[in-house]
C-alpha cells in the first residue's frame, strides 16, 4: 500500500506540473460549459413526438395530420389505448408526449376539447415542442372561428408535467459535462501514460523494482478518480455560481464518478495494449470518446436524435453515466440513479479487470 | 535455490531464449565473480539485452538455468529484484519530477531507507538536486540513472549502455562513478559498445555473437589470444631499413606513399632491437609510432563486425 501512495503522490505532482494536462482536464470542460451556457437558446431539429389517440375519430386523426404538416415532428403513434401515457413516458424516459382524449370530437363541438401534453420540464426541448403545439392549436382555433356556420369549435392545450421541479438547460448540461470530463480524463490519461511509459522505457525500469503491476494499476486508477473529482468540483462551482444550477448532494453521483473513472481508465488500458504508438493510441481514444460525447446525451437530449442514433446511445456506457448523474444530482430520482450506477459499476469492474489483466510492462 | 557459492555473483548455465523460431540466446554459460566489472559485448542482435533482461527477471528463459546471488531466476524473482540495481538501455524516468523526487520515488518502491543526499553526491548532482529530469543534459540524466540503480543498495548493478550518446567528458565522469561502485565492492554487469570503455573498466569481458559466446577472459587475455600483433611505424625512413629489419626475423614493409616503414612486432622489446640495428647501420629514421592491438581488433576478428553506436542489442 505504501508503494501505491508513493506512486499516487508522484503522479499528482507530475499532473500539476503539466500545464497541458491541467488545461485539458479543467479549463477545457470549463470553456465548454461557459460556451454552451452562453449560446444555447433553442434547438431546431425534428422532434420525436409520441401520440396516443384515444378518440380515433376523423377529428383526432385530423389533428394528427395537422401535427404532421408542421414538419417539426417525427410522429410515433401509440396504438394500445390501454397504456397509461404518463407511466409510459416515465418508463421510456420520454421528455414529452401528446394524448388525444376520448370524446375529443364530441368535446370539440361543445368548445370544450383538450389535447393533453405530458412533458418533462427539465428538458428544454419540451418547451420548444409545447410552443409548436400551441401554435398548431391556435391555428386550428382560428380556422374554426372563421367557419361559416359558427359551430364554436375550440381546443385547449392541457399541459401536465411528469417531473416535479422546473429544470433549465444548464441543469441538464452540467451532469453531462461532469460525465464527459471524467471520461476524457480517465481514458486519455490511461492511454497516454501506458503508451508513453512503454515507449520511453519507464515500464521497463519499474519492472526492475518490487512494484507489482496490480499496485501500479491501483495507484493509477486512484489518481484518475482524484483528477476526475477535481474536474467535477470545478464544473459544479461554475454551474452553481454562474448558472444557478440546483445540485442535490447525493452520494450516488460520487459513486458514479468513481465507477466512470474505473470504466474509462480500464478502456484506456485495453486500447493502449493494442495500439502501442502514443499518437495512434490518442487518436483511437478520440475516435471512441468523440462520438460518445455527442451520441450519449451529454450535450443534447437523446429525444432530439433520430431513432437509430438513440438505439446506438443505449449501448454507449456514457449514456448511463449521464442518466445516472442527472437522476442523482438534478432530478432527485435516486431509484433510477441506482440502476444506472449499477450498470456503470459492472462495466467499470469488467473494463478495469480486463485492462489490468492484459496490461504488460514488458513483452515476452 | 541456494547454491552456497559465496564468491559467485551470477552463474549462467546453458541458457536459451527463443522468440518463436528465432533463437536469440543459444545455450550460453558463464560465471561472474562478486566485486568484478564484467563487460558483455556483442554486435546488433547478438542477444546481449535479452540475456541481461533474463537475468533481471524481465523475461523468462526458454530453457537453461541462471542464478543471481545464488537465487534461481525462474523462482526467486522477488529476492533477486531486491538485490540488483538496473540502469536500462536508453534510460528514462519521470520528466517532471526532480532529481531528488525521482530518487525518493524509486527508493520508496524498494522500501529502502538509503541516504538520498549521499547518492546525489556520489553521482555529483548536488547542484541539480531540485532540477526536473526533463531539464537535465544527457550526461546528467545518465548519472541520475546510475544513482537510481543504487537506491536499494544493490549487490549487483546492471548498466546497459551507461555512456551511450554521451560526450567524452560526460563519459569519463560516468566511468569514475562506475570505478567508485567497484571500490564499494559492488559487482557491475556492463553492456557497452565502446571498446575503450570495456578495456579500461573491465576485469573480465565476454563476447556474444549470434546468440553464442565466442570469447571470454580478461581484456589482456583476449587481446593476446585474438588480437593482431602490435605494429611499429617508422616515419620518413629509407626503404633500405626493410631488409635490415627482416634479418631480425620480423615482418617489415615500405609504404612508398607515406615514406614509412611498417614492422609487425612479435614482442614490444623488438622495438629496441630495431632501433639498435638501424643506428649501427646508420640508417636514418624519423618518429616511431606504436599501434597497439585493442579489444576492437579482437571484436573484429571474432565477429567480423564493427560495433557502432545505436546498434547494440
């Protein structure tokens, strides 16, 4: 254990002396969070919208057609009327969905029709979708009003939230940044150190000492967890002080950062075993982390992405880190966070175990 | 396994190391006595570094046996690692740690309570103790490497190309450190491509070629046995000296371009015979130059190859 502490101490000293390492670990995510915070106003891509039509009348079908005509949505129709829409939205982690109630056509004639909009307030995209829906309904009401026999048709949008609190984009963004920071810190550092130590012969020198490979890997992982925590602290301070993000102190978020570091440092070790040249190893790490950053919901809600990209997100480990951190730190949903934490922890243990198993200090 | 041979530092018996079909080390055997400087010479790909790495417990042998301080390299790696110090070829350490911090780090790995300051003094790095490794010159880096090989107060020090790439001054400084280690009673296993280095430092030399040992002995023994005879050059000398010298039973020739007479000596005392004969016959001769046979000649004779920097393995 003493050797682990010695190696850990030396690693931290070297980290703080490397301006580039400090920059990429702390300043880079800070700049990203500031930039995204400043420029994010709205998003204008096509939204996936689930619609449950409980009325199944020409009027309800007409409303769905009107939604389609906006060209703003990829509509997905829930065929089964027995499904409880709110539970479905929670279960599928949908940010929003539309329910056309039974008797919609009847109520329309009595100027009493409603369209239910179930939505998650933490998602900025929900506000955008609600705005589009309101426009569609207003347009419909205007047309009804201009009908010659004045039937007094009228539709009202009835919003219903599925999250108890009001969340901003920054609330969504901050956990994503913490997850991204922990991932990049861990994988790049693991790749860089392994390939550089191999290339410069430091591994060979270490192999001549009583330091065991497993002790070195343990120290390295502790070091990366520590640096990930520093990154997390910086992001939290910026998010809380500048963007008024309300963070719930939940130990699960700390466990998630630990397991994320384990997962990606293990992945880095695996990478550097197969890609030995430091530059190529760095490029390989980029090839893994960049798509993951954008496809796992770090910066943008998954609902905004096409279906096939969302399917990819389900197999990306960072998706579970993002979801877990949001559930734990922002949404106050520890039960949902536990599931994500377990997934990340299992993957973390597997990756670290495989990484440790295949890491070699010398070729034989 | 303890052999109980207290005077032997390293014993290698029929050691073989194969990489697939390639036999890098082909059944070599040698012993190194405690307290001696042993030089291991060989051209590129001869199997030197492989042998050293097997002895340092970094690689497993394919067959054969080797004992370091009577410990079996196949079974007692932990015991061996505690007792040896290693300066690897093209040595490197943590860039942004200082001289002192690097030494403390590696001392900590051994759980050693060695006096870091005295180690710094030994390699004459007192002015640089708080300098980061990356800021040191090549010679200073090598000296730190030697100091790092000593943090556990080892009985055997493996120095793989300790002066590679250094200027002559820095090289001599490292030689002085190595001589100091010998005075402390340490056994030195030296791998070098500098023949002069092996000649001036070594007690014994072993030459490996294509995985096999082709010669071993003291530098003098090897030069006597495998080197060429010494050559005497008489500058600006008339060619009439040639038949005169040949009457002494020596091979002589006239270099018409340089105007020199060249004589292959059987013994160094032949020189006085030549001078006396020429003086008696009043044959004028210029400056006398003696070209001694060296370990380089031995190496060339045995391997047919020159050792060049950067080509050692």
